[in-house]
C-alpha cells in the first residue's frame, strides 16, 4: 500500500472457524460444558456452536477428523460488493479458489488457501441468531441471555495461524483483503517472528506467528473473548476444577495488551480465553516493531513463555 | 441509505472536544488532578490536555468562557480524500461551513454547525503524541506511561449532544458523515428520545438525546474511557475523596451496556467515566429500537435516572 | 463492658439461618438455580443448603411456612466450654431458653429469643462438609469445587435483623455473647437507627436496624458473600436475566464499605449478595458513630436508598 | 494443644515490621512513590510509614543498615493482660527476652528471638492514626483518604520468615503466642517445607518456609494488601512503568488462595502485593496438609515458581 492510498475497510470481522478434532465427543463436551458455548445444531458430522454474545447463528464448527487442526476460517465482508471486489483481488493475485454454496449460518463463500496454507473463506450472507423465548435476554441489544456455565466465553475474537514466511503471509492478507499490520516482532538477526493484524478497531483479529516445522497450514490458537480480566481469572479456576490443562496464563500480553489464558481442548487444539486489548482508532496507525524481547518482553509483566507455546500447534506433527 | 448501499467508513474516530468553562483554573485542576489527564500546553486562553492512552497529541481543549458548554467537537476522517468527500457531501446538503487552519494537534479542518446547533469540525492531519524520555511506557505500543493519578482516564471515548429533533439530527450525521445508527429509544406516543451512533466497532461514538428546552447547541456530556469496571468503581472513591459531586452511577447502561459514572466538572459540564460497552462487528447491524422504558429499563439493572440527567446540560439556561 | 475489660472471643461465626417461605418450591429453586447454592438434603419439610465455600455441611435451612421470615439464626461458639459460659451468661441475664437436640449439620443448641424478638441459637458441635468424589475441588483447602451457576455465592456472611430499641438490642448481644459494636448510626434528634456488630475480623456479622412497625422479630436481610465486586456486578446480570427483582444496588455501603446487591427471593425475604467490607484487627476498635446522613451518606457514593429498604421486612405485615 | 483445649485468641494482629536496607533513600522512595505508602516521620535513622488503610500510626519502619533484612516484627496483643500472659508463657518456655520502652507508634514491648532467629516483639499500647484535615476520608470509618499513587497498597497483611526446622518454629508460635496452624506443605520423603499460620479469621498472618542455607533469622517477604485482584494487576503495570523488577506473579496461591505479586525493593527485600485469600471461621479448623506439589500445585493455576523464590532471602548471603 503506497503512502497516499486510503485504508481499506472491506472485511468486517472474523466470522467463524472450523476446528478438526480426533475426539469429537470430548471436544464437544469441552466447548459446551467447560468453555461455556451453546450447541446450535449437529449435522453432517459437525457440531455448530455459538457463544452467548455472538450475533451470528454460529461461530464455531467442530468436525470429527483423524487429527486436530483448522478446517477453515471464515471472514465476513462488509457488503456483497466487497465480496466480489475481494475475490477479484485474490484472483488478480493468482489465487485459485472456489465458490461454495455456504454452510449452516452463512451463504455462498469463496474458499481458498493462503500462502501459509490455511483454508480461508470470505462471504457476506449471514444468518443472525434469533433467541427462542426462553433464551431471550432482558436486554434487547444482546442476542441471548448471558450464560454462566464454565468459562462462559462471550464472543469469537481472533485466530492465530502459523507461517514459515511471515512477511509474505501478512502482506498477502493486507493487500488482498484489507488487513492492517498493527504490530510485529523482529528479533535481532532473525526473521520476523510474529505479526498482529486487524480489520477495524481491534488490536488484532488475526495473528501470524512463526511455524517452527517444515510444514504449512497449522493453527496456533483460536480465541473467544470474555468481558473483563476478572472473567479470565474466573476461567482459570473453572479449567482447574474441570480438569482442563492450562498451558499459559493468566497474564498480560505485550503485543495487543490483552489478558490471556491458554488451554488445550481435548482434541489438542490450543484455545484462548481473552479479555481487553487496546483499541486502534488511528487510520494511519504506524505498525509497532518489537525489535527484541528485551525491549518489550514476551509478556507484559515478564512471565516467561513456555516452550510448548513455540512448538505445539495443530495438526500435531508425527 | 437504501438497503443495497454499502456501509460508509469515512470518519475514523472522535478526535477531540473543546469545553468552555467559566472557572478555567478550577476546571483545569479538575481535569488534571481529579480526572487524571496530562496538560500538554496552554496557549491562547486554552489548555490542551490528553489522557495517557490517547495516541493523538491532545483530545481535550479547555477554554475560558463566560459560561460552560461545548466549544466544538472534532472528528478525524480516514484519509485526506475522505475529508474532501465529506465536505462535498456536507455542502451538497446545503451546509455552510468554513475551512480553518487548524489548532494545536491537528491541521486544516472544515468547521460547521449541525442541525442541532453544535459546532463540529472534520479534519485529517493530526499530530501524534511523542512521549518524552521520562514518560515513555515500558510497552512500545502505548503512547506513554500509564497514569495512576485521580480517575486516571485512559482515552477519549464518546460525546453526547442534545437535539430537539433527534431523527433529523441523526439522519444528518449518518448521511453526510457515515455514522451508523446502533440503537434508539422511542417511548410510546412520544418522539424519539435518544439515538446512539457509531463509526466502526464501538457501540457509540456519538449519542444524541432530547433537548428539553427551547434552545440548541447544548452538550449533555463528554466521556473518557477506563479499562475495566473496577476502574469506574475506583473512580467513584476518587471523586468522593476529592469532593467531586457524583450525579449518577456507577451502574450499567441499558443502551451500549457500558458501565458509567457521571460527575460535573467545576465549570458545570457533565463528564463521564466509562468502561466497556458491547462491540458491533456486523456491517448490517439492525438498529435496536427501545420502544418503552419497561422493555429495556433506563439502566440495565433498574437504577432510576435522576431528574437532573434529563434537564441539566451546558450551557445552563438562565 | 468496662474499659479495662478484655475483649471477648466466645462466638466464632454466623453458623446458619433458617428462612421461612410461603412458596417453598419457588424459594428452593431460587436458592439453587439463581443464588447458586447446592441442596444438601430435604427432610421434615425443610431444605438444607450450602454455598460452595461453606466449610460446614449446611448454612441455610429453608422451611415451608404460612409466611416469610426468619425461623432462627445460629451462631457457633469457639468451644464447648464457651457454649456453656454463654448459656450461663444468658441465663444470668434472665433469658429463658431451651436446649434442643440439634438439627442437620449441628449438635445440641441453646435456643432463645433476643430482646428484639428473633429466635437465636448457639451451639458448638458441627458437621463438616465432606465433598463426594465428583465434587472435590482441585484445591484441598476448599470444601468443594467452586460453582458457576447463577450468582454462585461462596459463603454465608452476615444477617440483618430489625429492633425497635437498637441500643438495648446491641448491648444484649455484646454483653451476653461477645459481639463488638463496630459502627452505629444516630441521626440528629432521632434514636439510634442502626448498629453493625462483629465477632472477630469482619466489619459485621450482625446488623441491627430500626424496626419501623410496632412489631418484633423481623428479618431485614440475609447475606452471602462472593469474592470480588465483579462477582456482584455479574450477579446483577444473572438476576436480571432470570427475572429476579433487584431492589437496591450494586453499590458501595458507607457502613462496612461492602459492595452490595439486594433482591427478594420468591418468598419475600430480602437477600443480599455481598463482597468486601473492611477488616477490623484492632482489639480496641472505637465504634464509629455516624451522626448524620450528611456526614457519611446513606451509601458511600451517594446513591439514594429506596423507600422499601426502610419499610420492607419479613414477615410482611398485613 | 490437646483436643479438648480451647483455641487461644491472645494476639490481635501483625502490628508492624522493621526492614533494614543498605540503600535507605532508594528504599524510602520505593515505598512512597512505587508501593504507595505515606511517610509519617523520620527519626533516628529510620523512616516510619503507613498504608492509607492502616488504623495504626505506622506499620513499617525502614532502617538504614549495612545489609537488607528484617529488623524485627511486632505483634499486638488483644489486651494488656494478654501481653503479660504471653510474656509469662514465653519465659516459661525458656525464652530470654527484654522489655523495651516502645517506639514511634507503640508503647512498651517485649522483644525476643524466635527459634528460627528472627527478632519479634509483642506489645499492646498503640497510637492510632489521626488524619490531618486535608487527609480525612469522606468515610469516617476509614483512617484517611484512599491513595492512588503507585501500587496504592491499603494495609499491612502478613510476613513470611524462613526457618531450618519448620515444625519447631511453628509449634513455638502456636504454643506460646496462640497462632493457629492453617496449612502446611510436606513433600514426600522430605521435611516440612512450609507452614501458614493465622490469629483469627485470615488464612495467614505468618508464613514460615524452609531456609535453604545454613543460617537463621532471614526474611522471605513482607506483604501489604490491596482490595481486589484488579488492584494487583494494576500494580503489575505500575511496577513495570516505574522500573521495579517483578520476580513472580500476578497469580493465585494454592496455599491461602490469595492473589499475589512479588517484587524486590531497592534494598533487596522481597515485597508482596496481596489480595484476597480465604477466610477461616471454624474454631476447630483442621490444618490442611499438602503432601505433594502434584496434589495441590505450587500455585493454584499451575504457574511454576521461579528458582529465586526458593533461594533469595534477606540478608542475602555472601
């Protein structure tokens, strides 16, 4: 993007993600009973779930598979016209995707693989959630009654994928889809180790961090938001009481400044409970370059990152 | 806007507000010592202030005047081109504004009065804050060290103005500037009593509520954000310890679901400490119509609104 | 107590309360599903409940009755010897009580009416809760897994009864049982309106406030604690979502400085969700006398007290 | 203590601690500007400080010395009579202490060394803090206006000393002074590694953990309390902004369940910011024995303990 170009607002938000799991029943139980989501429907070997604050019908598709990983990630455009423009931009760049008819919760979508190997889709038509009588909130600006079960996550927030070549991966997302680079990490004498991108006012909707293995298409983690840091602390107790392994946190991220907690769902996918994060309002935000860990710390308050955080991803490699 | 039109993202954010005060010194002391802002500079009979999390040089201009009120409110566009487009749209609608050279913190701006009588300006060129050595944060993605003084507000959040004819006032802002109507309140057999509008992902950047008097151009309140509801509770103690009158709160709004606390600064302007509020990601958000107080409550948990909240505004009428 | 007397530590804590309700099934559902307690057993027309952080087997007995109110309140002594000493002190003062065999959760108790007409009992032998396998916490210093259901109250905290003659009522409790007067409210030219008493380090275990009617023995409210103010805010949403009427709060008390939220359970008894409150460590604490509302406010931040808070109590008078 | 003995309530609370520092000026600046305490007076080469919620005149004495460490720790008895009884009990056990005339904030005290080598004193007469006009709180039950400076700690909470023989150290404190053993840690095939003791309703006023070196009398840490976990999180930002090294936390303790954050003050003494912790009301509390780290975790949510936490203490050994 040249300096005189205007910022592009063509994608509206992270719409949904499909997670693959080799232990479908246990994963489903985790997302409902521990993470606190609601099951919308099961069909075709998949479960469709939603968090209580999601306005769309479903934001998580859970699919039985031989191994864990990311089925695909879906981004909603701001309009049907923007969908066509983004497909044209993708194809102009040589992407070979395909139109699919849609799925539970959304209409036709253009599906393609990014340079880092994850399947993405973009779409506009969406089914909004309509709460049944017993689930209506006392607040008409909320899609359904809030939930207190388990970690009680409130809405889909962001996704973190791995890439061997982070500059290439992020430039692709920025140039074809209008993501904005907000922060990146370039350790001294090393290639770029992480990039945090967003669409409008969030610190990140998408993180791309370094793939340590000779592979592509892997998922680092999927995150849902809760409203306050206290909710993250409360989630830590919930996970401990219910036997879910905590890998990392609760603590404060240096990048995004969000408050985090990472666990593994039974299928092996890393899942985050996230709160806060700064907001970005400047249309000419200068990407923050973290040049060393020393400058900015791995985490804001100095907590060390466990080794697994740099190596574990799904699919788990043999 | 017809149904097939695309959403417009032309304004980026609330940039700054100018408050008038008949007791300049006391107001300045309030904003620094009690509200927790930093003084950037004083010049021309005005003080320019910033909150620690504001990325722009200044977001509040405080000007000595014979009475309290709103000097003007400034909105930043997403680009120079968007600034030109918005001026063209305003003038096409018959607005007669004027270009001004700029002010501390921003460049040339187009200044005009909205139908409800408040002076607004739109601009693009902005001076970013550069922290001096002793004020740099340990986090390079934060404009300066966080502050603990007083209520320690972190960034400008939204403004609430009064209008006699709310539908006309909000349609003007939506059609010429790209605000989106998120929620409005239409009590039974009464005219519209309030409208909440935003630009991108917030529940509101601008609220327009009913002017009870036969006048125009008044301010209901200006709000800065803190990060958590606990910070709002902490601010309540700060205000009580420092002798600032609390008018309303802390409690939870029904509209926006933000957590609020209202005080009067010494000049008489109503000032809010605000946290949270839901996020809006859907590009086709359907405005929520609150048809009765009974449906949605004045405040989320049922706390009554004090009478002054419906009558006090600045300038105070004789 | 003369000035040279030593402070008396003879009662250990509020042990349990029995609430009467004319709508037993609805009240039981409230305490389990909305307030978040666990049902321990039902027998003899009563339900015995516990909060997840209560170390005793049961802290709430819910009994079907023709009208709401307080069945009795039970205080645990620090030892069997202290039980005997307190009974001797009560009888020396002319109290005519009776020994009862005990109840679910505790052994023999001495039951008597206080001057303000509430039935109290003191006892020492207690049955501790032993979590069944599926309910054991991951933390061995916690009696059972924490609960996320409803308001998820964690432990019994305090009780507030009404008395026509507050000085007489509180002096009785102090002199016979070792309560300490921590704060009291004496509005100008009026009789004492409230007294807050505690046993060891809490700001209050027992509050006695003014009975507005020509009656005795009434309950103002029973309170369970949650751990943080955020939990009180979260409870407000829970009550609204589940249709429980909020009478007052969330806000901060001036007396005790606790953070409060009051609702009515379906039987009509007022129930509080409480967090915080200052601690009292000084053995020679000087009671704080609040002489006017102006000095100290009805609530810490100025929120008005609803009229019902001064008039509603159980049994509701015809 | 045999089973039929009554619990002893003879000490009221942790009264104060004296810390030694080789960098007096820097340490004093830390406690005032970073930790958020107020300086009461300087005299005799020592500074006397208080936290805003301390009811006593001073709770921290900071003394210039050639090396860091604990000068002494002071415990207040519940009465003058209890002071005499405890001195008699100490002397009956063979302790050779001495009466001292008192110090700023308290009267005559009996000073002695515990078996683990720390100097302790017990006393009754205390000077209460009287806020000057400008420091009076709006709440008459609070000793002074709350403070927002730095970590803004609110009151002294507990102290942790080291001992080579923990069972001997804790039994001495229990039998002579009436401390109660609440929890202890006995790793498999190892000697007792830690003991947590309290006086009345707190989970701990005193912790005794294992001295790794062949020495006596060392301090592990001194802790002041803040009101909420959010205050601990806020303190972490304060420490980072002001350049104070964070050793450990914020996280949740397994023992006591408090929420913690440890830093080193410039003199090298470890200082904690602490919130929460469960309450103990049962007069017959059964000490919780943590037999393995696996059973209960080093910290509640699994965060590893840094090696320095087991080795660093003051005086630092050559």
